[in-house]
């Protein structure tokens, strides 16, 4: 299949980055088997959580139906698809997903991917977030994948800079890189969303570049993503409320 250049991105005027609602800074990752389990978890969390992430693993388990249901309940939704393909395919995929009006949608931060996603999004309210370097990766992983040499944080910073230049509304980055990204002139008015956040005492799991909720917010993150420490807890609502309290205390 031959590549096809995407149409020029229909960029929107730069927006002032709004101050996030404190109760919406926590995004809970619904990394559960299917939409029914996702709804059950949302019911247990109740009004303690207003923003949810639905990832690629949930897509075949009714993820888009779950997104619709959560939106109807007044929740905000982040579709974490991490799209990567030739420009024309990314543009078409984003155009289709934008019909569901997710608040956030992720693509990989390669400039051609970001430009195609912005074109596919068009006038929809969805914000395109570009992945810098996955928080489950370290330098050894990048070496194995034949990625450019250099410090991981410096690579994430440069990928953020290039993604912003390509039209991304924000980036996904480790809390460890958030402060440097926030300091970029190009980051003015843009969002930083940080996965790899672990409350005090929580296991790291497969995350390698992590921080606490307070550390991530203090570093410049607008939103933090927390999954297993909440949905694997004996009392998910109490776990979510503890994170919300840590954010509110800042």
C-alpha cells in the first residue's frame, strides 16, 4: 500500500489553556475487560471521578459504546488509542472517532501523524494529544527498538516540541518530563497529561518513569492518569478520593 500525504491540517487559532476543574484533574483508566465491567466500576466510583480513559485494550470489549454511555452520564472521556499509521489512515480514523466527541484522543507524536490527526479532527471539540515516549519504556527499550540515541527526557522534550509545532493540543508525557515540557515556549496554552502516576505505596507495575499525583501536578501536568491503584483497590472509591484529596491539598 503506497503512502498518501494527508491534506494540510485545518489548524484552529491558539487557545488559552483553561484552568482545569480540580475534580477533573484525575483521569481514571478503565483498563478492565469490557464495557460492562467499566460501567460497574464507574458506578462504584460515583461522583468521586468525572473523567475516564478508555484505552486500546477496551476497544474490542465495547469501548466506544462505553464512551457514549459515560458521555450521556455527564462524564468526560479520553480515548487513548495511540494511533500510528500513514497520514491518510490516521486522518480517516480520527475523523471517525471524532464523531463520538471524546474530550481527548491520543496519537503518536510523530509530526506527520499529528498533522493528519488534526486534519481528521476538523472542527470537532476533541483535543489531539501526542504521545512523546511511553512511560513503560526506558533507554534500554529504546535501544532495542533502534530509536535515536540520547537521554530519554531530552527525546521526550524534543518530541513534544515537534508535536506542538505540528498542531497538537497537548502531549502525553512522564511526570519526570512535565516540568521541562511546560517550560517550552511552544507549550503555552497546551495540555500536559501524565500517566505513570502512582499514589504513595502503590506498586509500579510495568511503569518505569513514575511520580506521585502531587509531584506530577507540581511539575506542570494538567491531568494525571491513574488506573490499577484505583480499580484494583479493595475500595476503588476510597482510593480515588485519596488521590483527589492529594490534588486538592496542593
